[in-house]
C-alpha cells in the first residue's frame, strides 16, 4: 500500500529542472543529509510498473549519484525493466539497511550515451556484459521528484533506543513529538519540483 501510494504521488508531479522545497535552511539540510544517506548505498531496489498495473521490484547496483540526486543505474537493453520503463517511466528507488532507509519517488529514462556508459563502467560489470562496448548496455537515469529518509545510525540510534526503552519502562508509546521525527538528522521529507512540463509517463 505504501509503495503504491508513492507511485500515485508522481502522477500529479511535473518537473524538468528542480529546486529543493522552499529553499529554507532546513530544506537544504534535509537535501544534504538525504544525499549523504543515499551515497552510502551500493545497491537499491528499483520498483517499476508492469503493463497490468502491478509493481515489479528488483535489486540494482548503483553506478553513481549526482549532487542533484540524479541516480544512475546500468542494465541490459533486453531486460524486462527496460520495456516497463519505456511504457511507464514512474518508478521508486528504495534504499534500506538496519539503521538507514530512503525512498525516492520519480521518473526513469533510458540513456544510450556511449561516453556516459564508459564513464560509469566498472570491471565488476564484466560478469554481466562483454566489456563496456557491449551494445546491450543501457543506462537508467533516475530523476527524483520527492523523497523521504530515516537515519538512526551512530548517536541517533543510541538516542532512539534510549527513548524507546524509557517509553517501554513507563508503559508509554513513542510519539511524533518525541523530537526524533522533527530532527532533520533523523528524518526528513524532500520535495524536488520545477516548472510544469509534460506528464510523467
């Protein structure tokens, strides 16, 4: 249900160039923290739409993350995800580990630029392709429209465990006003929108 809701949100978002929310210091800090979190991941789950409307997820290696949170992925031109994205570019990227989570909602595009493929090439990809000149290689360029992250790593995780233990001992529940939910180092929502353009398809 949550993933489907994230997909539905993209249907009303239209963007080509992007700015971060309202440009406030808090928004800039959230964007910076989100970028730091995402760049710690080597893999992501790419979730696309099937023609039937169902969702299709699979793990993907992250090739690069640009400063504006454009995410680059490498895939095979003959893979099902390519045909799914060709028909419907709305996708979700999910990043998850024990103490860090991020969900990026946006659009994926197919990029056949050979210079960019060579730039992003890694020898680890050779197990799937016949070198960086393999004509089957295509890049996925993901443009996020909105994102949300949770980061309980390091001292933030210790603080969370302390508050959870205290709430349990006192027979209480953790609430959003406990401080963690409004701390941009722990949780944030980032909207990236720009001038109206074509519907996201």
